[in-house]
């Protein structure tokens, strides 16, 4: 291994050893607290434009495999680790982790004091940065970081959306049109396994084309970037709400919330991991959830956090709406339901690829709502 370093835009530096493909690479430096699922994270389109710092020290213990891919390629720009492992010892492993990163052209660094790095991000916020070879002068690295656009106002959905509509599933189950802003493979698998026929449409598809498909429901997917930059998708969603059932997760949650009049804001360091407790305000139940997002929804009264544990209800252009879920780490909004038309969202990832399975029932509920609306 050769020496390398992580440099943040505020000048903070962390040294380590280069692994994976050669650098340099820049982007937003974030962290993920999950103890497994490193391949799923790297191939999740929601990580487009970001360098993932893994808080769990050993990354790569069980290798990689085709079945663990959440899309057709790696979207994260780099992996930052404390103690990378290049093994393929697990029964389902097909490649060692670091060999796979190198083959995919993804830079990585190990030997980093990731605990110190994460604590710094928690204090100072997620920020631009990069992974650089040791022989690159910091002055040049700073220039590359400064040239990297901020995540605020950045439309990354156009970079990960498919060029044309694709269809998944067969049979006579409900037809669902998804606006593909970066959908994960495990979401597709969860819907198809329940008998749904899923159409994945480019995020630039207009409402006229979607309505002409005459499907049974609409799905708003996860994805990267700033929801405030996706006004064209929000305009489309506004034309769909009330026509057929609509369900959104992660970025889709934010887009539906914006469509009914709420705003969004950038979290200091985001929610990325597999152990986030979320309270359902209508039932009082708490689920442990998988999350990956850097933005959150502002409440109807302009509050970034919700003080009480009662559902928050207000009127929208589509009738009554209600905030239904709350993140118990920081009390940010985690879900919404429309009471006069069929529509709902959650901020987290119910497919949990990987992660806890507490929220898989949400896919069943969505299909039940489609059947009831037919």
C-alpha cells in the first residue's frame, strides 16, 4: 500500500493508506454507522457524489457478490475505512472487497482514524472533501475540493435516472409507475415479489405521459441530491396526487412533502445507518430503521423538529395532511399521510437492503391501499 490522505474543505486532514483504485477523488464526505452492508451502500444511487466514511472498523470481512448490488454500478465516489479487509471467505462471496473496488475504479483509503473523522463531521457538519495520494500537495487538493459543487441545490437525480422506461414483474398484479430518481434494486424486488408489475420511468417524465399509462398507483423512489433542486419532479407529483394512490420513500418522501406545500432543509450530517429509531405517532410503535439521507422535511409551522408526540395535522391543496412518523434521535419528520386522498410517505428505507425488517409491512400496506382504491 502507498500513503494517502483525506482532506476536508475546512483544512482538516486524516492520513492513511491508499487501497482500491488510484485517486484523487472529491465529493461530500459523509458517514454510515451500519455494521454490514458496505457493498449495498457503495452501489446505492442515493450516495451519488459522496465519499462514505464507515464507522464500523472492519470493512470487507465477507467479500462482495452480485446479489448484494443495489444498482447496476457503484455510485459512491470513495470508501474511507479504519481497517479494510480484502477477503472472500463467506459462502456467497464472489470477489474480495478491495479487489472489487479497484475493478470498479473506486478509490479507497484505510488506516484512517475514522472515529476522529466522524466526530469532526458531527461537530462541523458534512462538507466537501477528498481522498488524495500522499504525493499531491495540499494546495492542489484544496483547489480540487473548491471546484466540487456544494450538495445544496444540486440535482443528482438526473445523473442516476435511467435513460428510458423499464418494466419489472409479470402476471396480473397491480401496475405501479415509479419515478426513478435512483431506486434501489431491493425496493424493486420487494414490490415484484408481492405480485406488482413495476414501471421505472426517468425522473424527467412529465405528468401527461405518466397519467397516460393508466397505472394503478405511483411510487416515488429514493435518490441523491437536494430535493429543492427537483422542482420539475415536484410539479409532476402535484399532478398525480389524488388521481391514484401515491407512496414515497426517502427522497420520494421529501418530494411528496414539497408537493403538498412543505419545505426541506439540509441536515448537519445526515442520517445514514441501520439503527435509527422512528416512532409512528398514530400507533405509538417504534421501529428500528435503515436510513440514507442528508435532507429533511420542515413541519407545517416552519419547525425543523417536532416537539410533541401527537400527529401534526393541517390543510393542503389536496385536503388534510398529517405528519405521522418522528425520528427519535433528533425529532425530525419521518413520515406523512394524506387523509382525503390516498397518499403516504416515510423518510426511511422499509426495504432495509440491508438492515432491520421492522418496516417491510409498509409494502403490504401500499398494495392493500391499491386494491382498496381499485
